[in-house]
C-alpha cells in the first residue's frame, strides 16, 4: 500500500534507538524525509546514515527536549531543510521504582521529560502545520495510561497525561486538516524490555535462558491473545498509517497495539 508520504517531512523524537528508530525507518521507506533526533551525536548519525544507505532521506537534530533551549534547537534543526509535516512524539523515559522510591523530584523529572517535552515540540511545530492546512501529530502512549501497575507510578501517570493531551490537541485542531492521535503499545521487545525481563526472570521462577523466560514472562505480565511480546515494527506500522492520507478521518483516537492485552490485577 502506498501511504502517500513522498514529499512529507517527519520529525520522530527519540529515534536513535527502539520504537523511534523503527518508526523513522518505516516512514523513510514509505518516502518521507525523516529527521532523526536524540542526544548522542554518534547514535543519531549512525541511524541517519543507515537510512540514507538504504535509499531514504534522513537529517539529524540533536538536543535535550527537557529544556526550552534544547527543544528550540531541535525545532530549528528539524526545519532547516523544510517544514515539518509530521511530528511523532516518542521520546520519553522511566525508572522502575516503587511508590516509596518515587520521590516528588522523580515525579517532576519524569513529567517534564515525558509530557512537557512533547508539549514543547507541539508548540514549536504545529502552528505551521495549521497554517498549511495539513499535518500529523502522533503521540506514543501505552496501556499503563488506563491500567497502571503498582510500580513506577510516576511513569504510569505521564502516559495518562500523554493520552489526554493528544485528545485535547485534536479538539483544538478541529477543521484545520491537522490530526492528533495516540498509538498505545503493549510490551514491545526493545533492548530495555529484554534486559528487564531477563534480570527479574530467574528470581520469579521463569527460567534462566531467554527461551525459558519469555513465555512465562508473557503469561505473568502481559497475557494477550497473540501470546508474545510485540515487535518495534508493529508499532511503526500503526504510526505510519496515522501519518498517511488514509487516516485523514482519524483524530483524537487511540490505537492499541498490544496483542489484545488481557490486563489482570498486579
């Protein structure tokens, strides 16, 4: 399917690895000129170079979105060679801490990175989309927004905020030709997920090798109809659809990509 992204320019925040990298690669393969963002020059340039070697168009933007100055730097770099038509707010982080360990400082830091950073990029880039009468904003959220775990509460809450702001933005963009939507992943098998599950698996009796641990981890943590972890490319595909011309009638929506997650009590 041709998603009609040729000639569109897309900034994917946090795209030097993980879901952001997978999304950037797919959008580039569909013809979009992508802007790879991160804080590590080497990692950002490596991803961009790989996309160019595959025949795509990729530029880079370095900066810390958790500061006003860093976000402004990223916006300037992203628009240096053309207006940004697509903003994928993917950048974020979490620390696996308990309620007792989640201090007010931890809450503030997580909220700034996971919520306010996205707001900064929206305010830098969306007004021009509105003026041109076309644009896409896709926010990466998560199932923990509506069904939080008892751990890392500061992260769960920021996902809820990301979902909420995306819908509010969609209402504000009524009639402009710009859409705002959420892609809500389940547990996706990025390096951090594999590392965490491998670390806690033996102590929970799931096994010692990855082949032993994975099915038990899925059953214990994320029971779903597909009986597996998701893959980054599956999230990228949902983002690509929302960025396409086929999704013009989709706004304020949340697309779950979680295998049909059956969430039980934790």
